[in-house]
């Protein structure tokens, strides 16, 4: 998490480029500190279940247009069991809640790739031979959050998203076999967007 907050602090200290004021700033680039959690589920003979959490940095690019936001983001999360990289695109319905506050409700869709960190990721007591193996899946889910306009160029964003995943991998050894599934990814994030 320290790296995430250092990146956020650095982004706030960078000088903004001087450009002519052309009215609305419809594009933004953002960086956020994020906490992600996923549920790993397996049969009893594979070591059972676990919930894993990690802090990371989320990078995003967004386009604002007529009360809507469209964009994409990327994050890499290093759980104890595996490293998960997720790339999503999203659309948000944005509504004003005052002079400087607004909120949004939207949906995200993307792709996640999981790379196992060990040969026995769920501590089942057997070597399933998965260290370094990768698996991928499409992901889909809702998102919501709030925006605070600090200046006409800088806004603070806090948000939450829930992604349903189809991530799974088949394991087998002399002692056991079965499927491990990653059920979801829940993400809370807070950071800044620079509008231009």
C-alpha cells in the first residue's frame, strides 16, 4: 500500500501543463490507491476456501460526455495465492449532488489474468504443480462512487466495484484432484483525476 500512496502523492505534486483554457475539460487521467479482495474456493480435498486481500495502485483514463463517463482502468493485485491483473472498461451515469459534489452508478466489463504464486496455493498439503501457471477470464459487475471537484482541473474520486469472475483452474496430483475458482473481486479505491 505504501507504493500506492507514494504514487498518489507524487501525482499531486507534479506541475500541470500550461494550456489555453478551452472550456470544458472532458478527458481525465487518474491514479488511486486501492484495496482489493477475492474469494478462492475449492473442494475439501483441495484445501478448502480462503479470502485474500491486498493493496495496490489503480490507473484510469476517462471521457466525460453529457452526464456520462466512459473509460478504462488497470490494476495488478498480489494476493498470497496468486497475482491478478485486471483490465476493465466502464460506463458511468453521473449526477450532480451540489456545486462541487457528484455521484455515479455504472457497470464495468473486462478481462482478468491469474498467475499462481506457489505449487499449493490453498495449503491443501499436496503439490498440485501450479507455480507459475496462468488462467484468464472475462469479468463483469457494477460500480458506484463519488466525485469532488477541487479545481477545474483536479477532482477527487472515491469508489467501489464488484466484479463477477469466471476464473478457475483444474489441479490434479497423486492424492487429489479438482477445480479451484476465484469467485469475485471487490475493490475500494480513492485517488485523484487530472482533467484536460
